[in-house]
């Protein structure tokens, strides 16, 4: 069943191609949008049709809601897939699509809006009985009250933007002397980055693991989880390596966490694909936030469950009931993803856009490459530096690591600096091999400086 005749993909790079691949398999025509510098990008070549959406700056192109809806109408696309980033978690855009009679492939505008507030979402989930980290009940309005709460929960604490994302504005505060300044700075950053100065404070966990659950829910509220992913290998609170399932998961912990994840989705009235993120430390887990979109790392869940998440998203958006229940979903083997960014690991990971003069991608058993680049392609400086996702599957974790090492060895990208050497170091680190990681792993192992 193909559900729609034509879908517009409001994104670029690897994720636009990923969505188009699902469409091609089920016979749906695809419409690409592109900014001026992306005229010859791979996602435009892959699509059945392409329309220029505007200038390089995202506000003129991939974030230009009215223009994107116009192109959807002009091309006859019935639905829009937003990918991740750009408009994927923009409730205004989901709302606009609905008003224009275009199906937004994702949850409802109301759900996106509600989950977009970390404070509101945390409060809602605490009331539903899901464990959350102790902290301020709502936004910080008064420094003295904040000091009182921080003293109660104990330092260190973390200051976070309620509307935040991408790790922006998060600050760790070691003692009371630093709190006022962190609050002021947090508010300033939150206002300029997200247009909302609301910040909150919660207990800072020293060496937690980031563990998340993939959710699928249909329009009638049937909700299943597709197991866990471990995403603790991060730099500046941004994920670099993910694996599925989480290497330290036990059946008991999985049952508790999965139960909480499904509760989160049901409490949110969630429909479509989403991710429930937790922090885990000392045997306890805490709900952090729900991401109302397809994640970068959805690929490894596809590897271990055999379920195509993009096809599921399309079916759910078309109003189809989930074709399987929880008992039909099981884990097979182990999968790892390495994010390949055009960044210079030796120069504080500054973006290194430019022309790819030599390119050869890996292959063979258990390897999946999702990329938006090719030989001779010039990576524009205007967008995200992630150029490729390298994923490896193995019948167990050891085999997945061995295949990833072999694929890193095979992968040739010349002309720009990439994170490939960093992934080589991670895959050969004995603590990583033992599954012994946490969110400060890269710094502690001196793989990165900050
Ligand atoms: P964002 O939405 O900006 O990406 P998240 O709330 O998802 O921020 O957190 C991103 C990362 O920041 C987490 O994976 C974790 O490494 C770190 N982090 C966030 N909150 C805490 C906390 N309370 N204690 C320790 N680390 C945290």
C-alpha cells in the first residue's frame, strides 16, 4: 500500500534521501526543495521533482514555511515529511500544514507544542508517575528561590532552557556562588537562541548514561516501543556514537524503562514516531524529554528490529492502524552508528566544509551508509556539518564493533577533515569495547579535549 501519491520532503542531505528511499520502495513520488547552493545536491537528483525554495540562509529556504507549503500545493504533494532539524519540531509549521490541507508526517501541532516545553513536559510526566530529576517546578523567576531549591537538591545543578535544543545554553553550576551568573547567562542565551528566556534548574548527574526508547503510536493511541538506544558518547552534549540495544540493559530495567516510555507517549497523546529520552545513573533512570520527530539514530533501531520507521511514519500519517503489536517486535543482534561530520577533530571540531576530492564508501555484510555526499561534491558552509551516518550491524555487539572498525578502514573521504579518526579511536577503546561508557567518556578517555 502506498498511502499517498506524492510527498514533499522539507529537508536536505542524508535524511531527505532516507525519506525518499522509503517513498521509492512503496511507489510514492517525491518532491525535493532546495536552497540556491544546494541546486546540485544529491537529494535534488534523487527526487522525482525539485523546486528552489530560496537563498542559502535557512530562514530563506528550509525554514521558509509559507514558501514550502506553496510548493507542496503547486506540485500536488498531499503530505510533507520534515525529516529532523529545520521544521521537524515546529508546531507552527504543523499547524500551517493542517490549515493548508497538507498532511504533516509527524505528531499533531498540539503535541509538538506541549513537548517543546521541557518544563511543561517534565511536569506532565511527573504527574503521570514517570521518574524525573529533582529541580525547580517551573521556570526560574527569583534567584533566592532558585538558591533555596538548588541547596535542597544539592550541587552540582544544571541550568537549562525550557525551549532548548542542541545542548544550547546548558550550564553546570558547582556551588551557590556561580548560580546567579549562570541563571542570567542562561536566560540571555535562551532568549536569543529560542526567543524564550524561560530556564529551569535540575540536579546534575556526574556520569550518567543517555538511554532512549523509540516509540511508534498510531492515531487511535495504539502505542508500542521499539526498544532502547544508548547514546552516551557525546561531545558538548551532542551525540556522536549511538548503539542499539543499550549494552547494560537487563530485562528488569528494560521493562521498567519501556513502561515509562510508553506512559510518556500515551500521556502526551502521541501519534507517529517519537523518542523518549532518559538519563540513567546508579540503577535509577529519569525522564529528560520527548523528541517529537524521527531521530538521526533511527537507523540502528531499524537494524535490530527490522522495522522501517519512515514507512511506519507515512502509514500512521495516512491514518493506518499499527500493523503489529508489542509482542511482534523483538531485538535481533546489535547495531552501532557513527556520525561522520565534516569537522576538524584536531582544531576543536570546527566545521570543515569544502570539496570532496576522493570518496569511496564502505559496504559488505552488515554495513549501512546514509549520506548526502559524493565525489566532487562541495559541502556548503551554511548547514549542519554531519555529512554521513555509518552504521554497522552484527549478530552480537562484538561483531558489530568489528564490522564498524572494518567499515571505518574502508571509508575514504578526502578533501575535508572528518570525525572518522575519532570513531577509529572510540571503536578501539577498551572501555567502549567493554560497554563501559557515560556522557563524559570522550573527555575522560582524552579522545577529545572539551
Ligand atoms: P538538548 O535538548 O539541548 O539536546 P537534553 O535535555 O536532551 O538537551 O540533554 C542533552 C545532554 O545533556 C544529555 O544527553 C546529557 O548528556 C546532558 N544532560 C542534560 N541534563 C543533564 C543532567 N541533569 N545531568 C547530567 N547531564 C545532563
